[in-house]
C-alpha cells in the first residue's frame, strides 16, 4: 500500500518540486496539499494520512506551532519538518516538539524519499551531520544560553538576530508588538544580554545566523 502524504507549504512551486521528487516512487502518494497552517490542521482533523511533510515557515502560524497542534490532535501521526534553515537552527527543537524528522529544502532532492519511508515506519529520521551535532550536545555538560529559551522566545531571538524589527517579527508570528517586546525583554534577561546588538553578536558567534 502507498504511503499517503499531506504536504504543507505556502509556496506552490515548492509543493510541485516535492511532488516531482517522489512521483517516480511506487510506494508514496501525495493525496493532499495545504498552503497555510490552518489548512493543514483542518486537513488533519478531517482526513487520514500516513505522513505530514510540513514547512517550518508558514504565513499564518509557524510550523513549530502547527507541529505541536498536530501532535495534540493525532499523537501518532509522523511529521517530517522541512525548512530552508540549516539543521543547527531548528532541528533539535522540532524533534523535542515531536517531529519525526527534519530535512532542509536544499537536501530534499536526495533525502526526501528515504526520510518519508523512515518516519512512516515509526522511526526517527536524522542526518549524519545532525547525529554528530546531537552527540556533541550530549558530551557538553553546559548548555549554551539560547537553549534556555522557550520555543517562542527562540523564534523572536532569531528574528532579531536577522535584523528584523519588532513589528516585522510580530507580523511573522501573528502576535502583537507588545507581546514581541515582552519576549525580547525575557530573552535579554535569560541570556544576560543588553541590547539587540548583543543578540546579533551572540547568534553569529554560535552559528545561528550567517555573518
């Protein structure tokens, strides 16, 4: 029997590209597509799928938030997260949140089919480079300060580190400006930083954003 897939990504060209990658396989079938987080959740509530392939950046809600809601609705449904961001940025967080795997859009042509088959069997899919990163974290007794942040605080920190304004981050996360400002204050306090420049410097130092 085919593995029934729902692809959640707001870019039609990306969805088409993913379908082309798997169109020659006899055991994978894209049975539904969704261009927003809300549409993904509606589809999950109404229909049955074997695997969800979900972009981490969606226009109405973050893929990380959608992932958590999917795991609440259908805890056993495997979700493979897809992102333009390198593994070091979000992979550990999405795995902790219940994702079955994480691949980048750059690596998708070579990894997507294997990743889908792996998570459909109830196993986790991680690349060798991510496995090495996780091993290094395990060996390191002290966690870096950004690991103390909540998922939402982390998202805000990455936005600031990428030079976005409070209003831009609020728009990206569908939150109020005041809420983002509150998260920013928590970030500075938890990480013992003074201002946005310190956040940017920290993110570059830890390889969370490109210099």
